[in-house]
C-alpha cells in the first residue's frame, strides 16, 4: 500500500509540474519572444482595460520553463505622448542597444495623437526611454491602423517594419538609427502587403532562405482568434495565404493568437509564443502567455500546432 501511495504521489507530482502553460502568471497578451545573449526573453502586453494598460513588463528565462519577471521596463511616464493603451511590443538589438517598438493610444483617425513609437535601452530589461519624443508612425497609410508592429532584420542587415490593424498590413524599410524610413525604389514609404484574411499581428522569420510571414485572423476578443501564414522568396512578398496553423482547442483554451516565434540559432527547434484565453474566462482581457512546439513537414510547410497545457520542456541555450 505504501509503495502504491508513493507511486501515486510521484505520478501526480510530475503531472502537475509538467503543466508549463501558461509560462508565467498574470494576464499577458501579444507576446514577443526573442533570444539575447543566450537568454530567452518575452515582451508581452499587460492585458487590461486600455486606461490601465500603460506599462510593459518583461520576462527572462534560461530554459523556457523558469521565468524571471522584470517589472515596468517602461511606462507612459517615460513616453510623454502616450496617454493610454500601450501594447504589442516588438524588440530588436541594434548597435549594442535594445529598441522596443510599441503601439499607443489606439488612434482612430489621423487627427489623434498616437500610433507606433520606439523606446531604447542599454540592456534588455531596461529601463527604456523614448527614442524620438514622438510617434514613428502617426497616420493611417493604405488603410492600416498604426498598431501591431514587428521589426525584422533581413539577411543583408536591412531592417523592415511590418505593421497594421483594420485588416491592412504595411511594410516600410527603416533607417539604421530607427528615426525614420528609407523610400523603396518607386518612391513609396509604406508598401501594402496584406494577405488574404489578414487582421493584425504580423510576424516574419527566415527558414532555409524562405520568408515565412505570419499574422492573426479573427477577432481578438473572441474564440476564433487564430494564426495563419504565407511563404515568399522576398521580404516584400507577395504573401499568398497557405493556411491556419494555430487556433483554439475547445478542451484546452480559446482565442489562441497574436504570436511570435523563437528559434535557437544552429538548431531546427522552433517555439511558438502566443496568448490564449482559459476556458473559465469570458473577459476579453483575460489572456495568458503560452509556448508550444512548432514543427515543419518535409516540404517546409508548418504543421498545425497543438496547443497544450504541458507546454514545452526545458531547453537551455548554454
């Protein structure tokens, strides 16, 4: 009997300990995952009503399982023009500095103050300060609301900014100091690259010299939120929709979307970082950050991701 009880305890212990999703407590959405100096980082939106959503926390980990919280790496006291609703951070390292791109104020037309801003720090955990003293993009171009930005570094060292809500996505080529944009050959600054069914949340990565462009579909507050993708030969597209690879599982969680991808260099491991809503929650802001494995078939297509409560096992970088 004692042996049975001990075995039962061990099974229960490892069953509970294997529940790695969500990866950290609290309501957090739109997570951007990245690797800096052999450390995993996640920069999410603090998921709350807009007037409370005025700061960013960050999280770091050595193994994707155990996370350290870095509180208020930046807030609206440092970004004077941002009054409410900072969200969907995207971060990149450039010339030994860390640049955090974000949306602010949820502007609805060109006459409002807000849009996409940039903050800068000397270390990943901040504190961050305003890089420009004003938005980088504060107008609607090609119908795209200036939100949900993703900064991407191409193989040749060029930086591109993909962004856009309201079912439109633009790409623009950034100056090296992130103070503005370099026009394309035809003179345009903002090129529309909207794929079929695009809603928001663009993300890009390169695998085997192919450009994988990803985005979110559906409504962020509902159960049908999801992620789809396209593959192109160029960072400028065209991006023809291939299909959906991340969505709700009625037995696990709903509203799975607005993701990023972490890829440890020199491996074929890909981890999808995303938010979802627990089955017990009905408030649209009750979103939690999760990580699951993302795999490919022999032709390079992304296999449908299975969202899990177990999440991923420890994967140290060192």
